[in-house]
C-alpha cells in the first residue's frame, strides 16, 4: 500500500472511531480525576556533583543555571508564593499569565527557571524558550513556528528535566490508555478516540488527535519511523504540509498561524496524559519591543493580547504563561506593551497597592524588586556552600571575607553590586576558583585586585534588534538591504 493510501485510511479510521466514540459513553473513557498533588517546598535536597558543577559554571559565565537553583536562590518569597498559586490553578484546570518585569540582570531568567523547577516538581510539563529575531509569537516567514519548535524541543517533565520530553509524554498517554483498556475491556483505539474526541472542537485538534492515533498504531506495528514522524509533527518539525500528509496522513502542520493553538492543545494533551498541566516560559520578550517594524510589533502584541484574554477570561485550560521582559518592554508608550491600549488597560498597575506602598502579587505583572544587600550576602553564602560541594569543612572563605568582598564591590560600583548582581557573582566565583587552585594564597591579598564592573545590556542584543528590524521589514514585504 502506498504511503498516501495508508495515510488516507488512517484518517478515515480515526474519523470512524471518533464517531463510535461519540456514540458510546465508554467506561473509563475520560482520564481518572487527578488528586491535586501538594506543591513541594523547593528546598533543600542534597547537592549532587553534577548540579554543583553546572551551577558554578553558569554563574561564572553570568548565566542562570538550568538545574540546582534552589541551592543558591535568595529572596523572592512573595513572588514564589504567587507562582505556586498559579501552578495550583493550572493543576485545577485553570490558566494563568504573568509578565515578569525587571531591569537587565535583575534576575528575570533566574526567576523563570526557578518557577519552572517548581512546576516540574509539581508534575507539570514545562516548555521554555528565549525570543529572538527568528523566534517570535507572530510572524509570516516561519519565525513563530521556530519559536514553537524551540519550545517543544525544550519540553521537560520531572523525569526528563533537561528537555526533549515530547516522546515520553506521548508514551505516558499511550501507557495510561493501555492500562485502562486492560481494566475495562474496551479497545485502546476506542479509548484514544473517546479521550481526544473534544480536541476536534479546537483549531488543529482533529489532526493533533490523528497524530496521536498514528503514534499508537505505529507502536502496535513496531513501526519506529512512523512513531518518530508523529513526534516530529508534534514538535513542529514538519515544514511542508505535503511531507506531513505523506508521513502521517494529516493535512496540517504546526505553522506560524497555529503555533498558539498548538500550545493550547499541548496543555490539554499533557493533562490527558496524567500531568497537572503545561507551563510555557518565554524569556527575552524585549525582542518584541525591539522590532522596528510597527505592524510586525503590533501583530505580536495582538498575539500577546489573545493569550492574555484566554488566560484571564478562563477560555484556556491547564496552561500557564510566564513572559520575562524589561520595564521598557512593558512601559514604553511608543513601542512597549503599553503602546497597545487593550494591553495597557489589562496590565495597568494596581494604584491602590501603589498608593499603599504594598505589592499586589495577584496582578498579571510581577515587578521583580532589586535584590537587597542582605540578599546578596545570603547569595554569597550559598555560592560558597555550593562551591564546597555542601561540605562545610571545605569552605574556601571565612564569613568576614564575604563582608569584605561586598564592601569592596560597593566601593567599585556603588549600589549596582546588589541591584544587578551578575558581575558581582562572576567575580566572586572567580575569586573562589583562584583560591581553590592556589591554597597558599590568602583572600585578603586577592581582594584588592577584584575588578567588578556594572552590569549593562550587551551590545549583542542591540545588534539582534537591528537584525530583527531588518527581518521585520521583510515581513511587510518591503525588503531593504544594508551593508
Ligand atoms: N533570586 C536570586 N537568587 C540567586 N541568584 C540570583 C537571583 N536572581 C538572580 N540571580 C543571579 O543573578 C544573575 C543575573 O540574573 P538573570 O540572568 O536571571 O538576570 P536577567 O534579569 O534575566 O538578566 P537579562 O536582562 O540580562 O536577561 C545570575 O547569575 C543569577 O543566577
Ligand atoms: Mg535573562
């Protein structure tokens, strides 16, 4: 049988099965109700050597570690409590959206990663990606699909926190359905159809369900290639409809227009697979603000509005969004989210909270306060602890050295040393590295040589912004070249 015939017959079979499914109320067709898991406290597990190395290397490079964050985290208690509530809401079938706003280097990426780690512990599936010139929420030349593909590539679960978890999520769905089929005597095919029947009410849902079906059939037949194709489709890796039709018998692919619809479908699907829901973390949203092409920027903000409306009005389920950006990205009246009136009204600050000098942690925008000097001291304690692999006897510096180090940084760069702590942290780790390799040296000899500079937005971002404006111009069809 040729590929197209197989494809057609699969779609037809699925349609038939879905009709059957609609006609009967199968025993156990809906997934068993989850008892909401208590969200665990995020500290203090033993420090593994791999985590220790990852933390130290990331801090030294000035980036947020991808694992072991609770070992160094300081402050942010109110914000984290708010995130835990959001996670509970997602588990209960609701939706949430938060804009994490902070200056360059104030800890936005750290906070996003920390929330992601809490979500994974709470049995959510997470997706994360940085926006970039070729990764946006709305586009016409594949940039939105690129963003989806990056998110899907980074899909993580508690068992696979490092990413690439799409296949294991689908496996978990299939395994759960198989188990129920064994228990109820209803065929797996019928159960899958019944369980995903409501997907056809959503944009792209019919093909999504067909692909899951194709995956299960490929499992039954031991057809690895088809299984891989199904996973590739779910990860948005098909770029041509014809290829998807030949490989899986579906007419659509995840393209620019459908990327958000597919995220919503993923939220529903991971719930069906037995997870609490989906958390989507989008960092470097400032890249949208940097789009020089007004219509392209507005189109992206419209997409943000759509997500905002769905999450705030309750029309999305089992999904949450975290978007990290700078104050410019939010407040700029000409190019920021506030330049779009509908978003301005939804994201406007709570004036009662402001006048009372308190923080409203239920608002969609969370402004990350700067870390305090006390926070930074606690952070140095944590880093020293991690550097010593959790072994107090191997600490390289006494407490007085930490105070002296901070005093030195304050002299060099003033308040910046704790407001945007990236460079302070880098220099501290460098100091530890030198002491670790040269036990004969004393910290007091090295301290005057520590040279810490204020953290600034890298020129790279601007360059990317320019690049993006170039591409944005492409979007409007007016191509210009610049040497
Ligand atoms: N609450 C925190 N606890 C411990 N370390 C933190 C905390 N917040 C930030 N850091 C550390 O501060 C540094 C800068 O944080 P991060 O990279 O998250 O900033 P950012 O706001 O994302 O910066 P950028 O605007 O450049 O993307 C990182 O080394 C991070 O590990
Ligand atoms: Mg960042």
